C-alpha cells in the first residue's frame, strides 16, 4: 500500500498528495463538520422589491423581455409534461419515474435512501452499497428547469408556481451541509446557476412572493459560503471542470448578487481563479486537460456564461482567457462530424449538459459551440437550425437576424500539446489520440482510433457507463479494451489506481500527421505497459486513401515479454456487411478474427452489448486494412 501511495504522489505531485492527505485526515477526524455547520444565522439584506428594481444585467430582464421565436415542438411538450408528472430524463437519456413527491435523497436505481441527518463529509460519493450518487445529484442540479422554462415560453403558459415549489421542496428537505446534495461543490454551483436562471425568468411572477424570494436567496447565499470555504479542494485536489464551475460561480455570484456581504471578494477572487484555471486547463493548442469531449463541452458552456454575463455588466476577462476559448473552439470543430454535429464518444462521459436550451440530441455539439462562437465574435458557426436556440436565449436575437460565419476545417489537423490528430475528407473523419500526459489521464486509451463515414461512427469509443459500478465494468469502459488500439496480453496500457487515478502513465514518444500524394498519413509511437515491462512501445501508422473509403493500419508492439499482441476494434452495430477488416501478421499470414462480446455506452448510466473484433498474434506486428464496401458506401447516409 505504501508503494501505491508513493506512486500516486509521483504522478499527481507533492502538492496534491499533501493537500489530499490533510483533507482526508480532517474529514475522518470530524473537523470538517465544525467548519461547515448545519445552522447558520447568515441572512441577506435585500428584499424582493429592491432586487426586482436593481437586479444586475442577465441574459434577459424577465420572461416578457425575451424576443426568442417560439419553438413549439412535440418533444418539448412531452418532456415538460413528464417533468410535471415526476418523470425525469437522466443524463439526457433514460426517463425515470421519480413520482410527484420525490424526496431528493433516494437513489432511484439502487433504492438506497441517504441519511439526511448525516453531515456531507461523512458520506462517501463512491460506495457500492448506495449505488451511483450521480442518480441523486441529477435532479438536484435543477437542469430540468430549462425544459419547463422553454415550454412556458413556447406554449405561453406559466409554470412558475411549479418551479418555486420544486425549489422550496429541495430547501425544506436538504438542511444546510447535510445529506448527499452537499457532497460536491460543483453540484451546488450548478443548482445555484439554474435557480438564478429561473429567478430572472420568473422575476415578476405572482408566485415569487417575498417569503419565497427570501428563502431562495438565503439558501443561495448559504450554499455559496460552503463553496467558497471549500474551493481549494477543487483548485488543488481536483483541478478540472469542477474548479472551473466553482470559480466561475463565485465570480457570477458577486456580479449578480452584489448585495451579499462577501460579493466583492467573491467576484474578485472568482474571476482571478477562473482565469488561472482556464490558462492551466486549456492547453495552448486548445485541447483540454481532461481528455474528454463531454467535459470539454462543459468548459464551452461555462465560457459562454462567463463572456455573455461579464459583457452585459461592463466587464471582461483576460486576453489569455479569450485566446484559449477561440483555440478550444477551433479544436472541437476540427474533431466534429459535420453531418451530425457529433464528436467522438471519447474520454469520460457522464452526461453533463448543464444548460440545455434546445431540442437537439445530447451528442450534437452544435448548440454549445455556436453559442460560444457568437459570444466571441458575434456570429453563429452553422447554417440555420434548431441549434440556434441557445444563441436566441443568451443574446436576445431572433433566427433571421443571426449573422453567420462558417469556420473552415482542413484535411489534416495536429494538436501536439494535447495529443490529438485528425484526417478528414468529404465523407470521412479519422480521429486519433496520441498523447504525452502532463495531467492525469482518465482512460487507458492512447493511440485510440475513431473512424466516421457519412455520419456513421464505424469504429467507436465504447463510452463510460458509470463511475460507481463493478470493478470489471470500470476496467472494461475506462481500460484499453474499450478503445481501438492494441493490448499486451490482458494488460491495460496503465495500471489502475484508486478512484479515478491511473499509475505509470502512457506517454507519446512522437506523433505527426501529414498529407501525401494519394493518402493522409498518421504516425505515432507511445511508451506504455510500464508496470508489465519498462521496454514496451506501441508504434502505429494509419493511412487513409484519398480516392476511396479505405484505411491501412500498421501496429508494431515492441516488448520483451511472452505476452500476445491483441488488436481490438469496437465496431458499429450491424457492422457485418458495412465494411471488411483484413489483418495479417509480420509474416503476411492472414489472422482469423475473434468475435468477442463488448459493451457500448453512448450516454451515462446505460449500456448495451456490442461486438469487438480482435486480432491476436504471438508476433509483434499486425497490418490491417479496413474498407467500406462499394455497395454500401453509396447507401450509408
């Protein structure tokens, strides 16, 4: 065990290790219970009338000021009615009936009911007996309020009584600093931001009484105090999208609620910390330290809120913040399938879509990317479509008035800092990961290959499923086997450590992508499987023919072990008949494929059986050709 902790300190850094050790000691000794008491006399000195008259500038003044064209849709109507009936769509995927009197603390999957009398510091967020805590957090985020608000605007109804009853119900059920809904400061921040959106939209509702406003604003204030006191946990021990959410929320709290006693301090420090986190977390080439498309979109959403609301109130961020935002937007556009708006299902994917203001499906990134593009340069990035609705809400501009600018993506793109490489032609997208990690990886997926053809994800990443499930499923989804790369024996590229930590990080030795006369070519090499042997290197060459949908992959695994080499392909459903895969070993002998059962999770919490095609050899080289069939290439749309 001492060896494991030494390795954690080595890969995560001494600052992280010392802070986390101290924090866990304080938690176990009960010191955090005294620092975050349940009862507080903290109150605000603003009443409803004063707030209505002097509220800071938001995306809109109230519901009556919104010029958004009504978007009446059957999907919006059915989703809203489900919410009124107590049915919630979890992680933008599965609808679960919670009932109209849900208690806010019961896991609907496991049935486990958290003890609301237990201090948040005594609750484990990853515990096999309680199930995945994200199922409890999901409704308490209040992201579903956007569906209700959009429904009210589209259908000219008023659900403000329902909305405020929901918020008051949560406040009544969740005493300050007790229960599962105070475990994560990021979840607290999302709740505050979403309540704030609802407060502004229903600002002049008759159901927003003095008493209701006082209870909501007091709860917001007390929850903000919790976040500020605990913010070093995310800034030191976590340092990912949690830190961005929390630091931005502190800035926005000071901006939007200047009557809070600590507002100036929160705004000043929140802005400074947010700028620091953006510069640290978004690499100079626009890639993101969490190596996840899902979490990268979280950053896009937060940047949009930051830029729009700061500008509305006469403020701005550092030049570096805007520069990193532009570069991160360009990176995501380079990796996007132009037909569907989707990006590879790459990296950790927990379903986070905090502020959904459209009817587009979950994996369509166009609404969020276009909104950030508009926040930066005043122009949408795509042709007119349902993805424009976010822009309409944030900027108060209607569809026909929206100026547009279509950013061009090239045939090849290379992002060396983050380790991402793209080859593109009219019908296909080839996405490769080859990274040199300076920040912790979340999955053992180096040299993963994603292939898209005419909007179809032919070779895909298997997803994430759940952060709190069986050891076998965690290893399956986060490990090497769920990615389109090579395994040495049955070993992952890195050794799994506790929680979200990997040990012995794989590292890129070199990587490049280039355009040749008849093809696009990627070549990269990584150092991996270090806990198996120090002398293991995976060298991969990928060539995409320009004139036809065909890919040639050469894998060379240099090692000094007796383990076999396994090339794994996680393929699209009903793959048989769509394309062919032919593999030969180092002696040009055809390798017979082994068809294995795998798992695929497109959205968090849901999984289904899928097919893995595995080619194995005792040698050290596999050459593979993947071809879309001529009869199918014209039919795939």
